[in-house]
């Protein structure tokens, strides 16, 4: 059986259409234009590419879009002071500080200094705590797990009762909130990590297998239960000499071609979870703008 590819690009496009419509309605009804600020420090090319994609998407949604590009030698105090300025700017409803920051800067105090209601990346402890306590509507859910969850629900519906989910990876950024979202949807959840004994056996138990490790093509076909839904969060750049000398390409944490033979649904890399992350950032920003304007947040 060849698995059905779960097309994150297409599903993200439908999320973006809904965001655009709800931003336009908010502006028409209240005069409030949804505003997003993105902050990037240093010259990391991958980070600049992500920030560029976020800015373009914000513009496509007709948001006010502001980008602050800070020099590599920016100090912790300078970055903190910029966040303070953005916190009090009434025209901005979302603030995103692109991670990772250069090594001389500490990201956690910066993330925790963003007002929780403007923390559209969903990384502030207040927002993480709301997800952990099952309050999914009161805060802002971290974008990548929120996007991965949309893909899971696209395949299985909103209620995952009776399904076993295995999340490989336990980071605060992804693995933990993903597990909590699956739990909130009634899945029976296992979190696996580098100390898990016999990972392939744990994975073979999964009706929904989510890989967020950062190891190219680690998940093999014989780790996948026949018919399972496989969500590949990993983004790994590997050498691709077949495309020419010095060329590289992106792959996920899942060996796509062979796992697609076994799975019932599988996300590609690129074109799976990645586009959903950006779409959910836009969705969080328009939710934050609605709340600020005293309007019910779009679902
Ligand atoms: P982290 O490095 O923070 O976490 C990786 C996790 O994988 C850890 O919990 C680690 O376990 C576990 N792990 C490492 N090696 C193994 C192994 N051999 N077997 C089992 N588990 C292992 O990464 P992130 O969660 O931030 O990101 C994971 C991947 O997702 C990366 O490829 C990243 O690029 C990608 N990503 C993609 C996004 C998107 O938009 N699509 C957004 C965010 C991330 P332990 O805790 O024991 O060390």
C-alpha cells in the first residue's frame, strides 16, 4: 500500500485563507489592523530564510509587518530593550524573536520578557503552562505543535480516543507541547527520547507517530505500524552529490519513501509541517489581535 501524502502546503494555504478573511473582518469592523513584529539577530542564513518567509506571509495576510534585523554584536540589554518597546507598541499584536540567538545571548530571559498575550510563538511559560493544563483556548499554542496537530486532525478528526500516539523527542519547543495536545485530544500518548529502550518497538505501537529528533531519516519502514499516520517534524540538510558537487537537500527524521509504503498517511519534508508552522504563526497573531480588540478569537 502506498500511503497518502499529507499535503502540509495545501492545508497551510487553507489556514492562511481563513486568517486573511478574519484579519480583514477585524479591520473592517473595528479599524484594528493585525500587527506582527519579527526580530532577528545576526547573519545565520537559515534564520534569515525563515524570517523572510514569515514576513512575506504576514504581508500576504495584509498584516502590519515589522522586521527588526539586529547586528551580530547586539547585547542582551539592547535586545531586551527592543522587546520592551515592542511590548508597549499598541499597533503590534504579535512579537516573534527568531531562534536560535547567537551564542552570547540568552534566549530564555528574552522569550519570558515578551508579554504572554503577544507571544505568538507560544513559548512563554504562561502559554506553555496553559497548554500543559489543557487550557487550549486561553493562551497561544506553540506554532509547530499546533500545526502538526492540524495535520493529525485533518486525517483523524478532532477526537483521537482509542489511538496510540508516540512522540519521539521531548523538547520544550516541540515534543512536550505536542504530547500535551495529543493528550488533550484523547490519544494515549508515549513520549520517547534518546534514553528510550528499543525505540523501534515503541514506535511500532503508534497509530500516530510524530518524529521530532533532528536526525536525518532515522525512522525506518519497520518502525511504522501498517496504516499509521506519520508526522515528520525534522528538518535536516544532507549532502546531495547526485544534484551536483557541493549540493545539499532537506530531509526529515523519517525515511520518507520506504515509510510511505507502510504508513496510512505521511507528511513530506519539505512541504509538511514546515508550512504549517508559518501558517499557525499567522493564526496566532490574528487571534491575539482579536483578543486585544475585545472580539471573540477565530477558531
Ligand atoms: P531538540 O534537539 O531540542 O530535541 C531533540 C529531541 O530528540 C530530544 O528530546 C532528544 O532526546 C531526542 N533524540 C535525540 N537523539 C535521539 C535518538 N537517537 N533517539 C531518540 N530520541 C532522540 O530538537 P527540537 O525539538 O527543537 O527539533 C527537532 C527537529 O524538529 C529538528 O530537526 C528541528 O529542525 C525540527 N523543527 C522543525 C520545525 C518546523 O517548523 N518544521 C520547528 C521546530 C523544529 P533527549 O531529550 O534525551 O536528548
